[in-house]
């Protein structure tokens, strides 16, 4: 089953552990005030310097990065 999130507005919540897998109409989800996301779990080193550390991401990216770094 796919959740239709069109027209839903999120405000004053954290979605750090929220999974958006199989959600429908994510492009119509409204992120209003004070919505916080997870941050990248592992610093990325590019061109000899750290980049993207602390960048806000969805939970799926955190899981992907953790699995990728464990291998």
C-alpha cells in the first residue's frame, strides 16, 4: 500500500527516523516551520577536504550510507 501525502503539511516535527519509501506525491508534501531531518552520519572526504558533513538528509540516505560504509 502506498500512502498519498499530497496536501499534508508538516510543522514543528522531526522526521529524522521517518521513512518515505513507497509514499506517493512526495513532491506535494509541504514542509512548514521547524521540520528537522537527520544529518549525514559519516563525513565525506572529497578533494582532500571534508564536505557534506552535517548536511540534512532523509532516513533512507542515512541507512544507505551506513550500509555502504559497513561493507
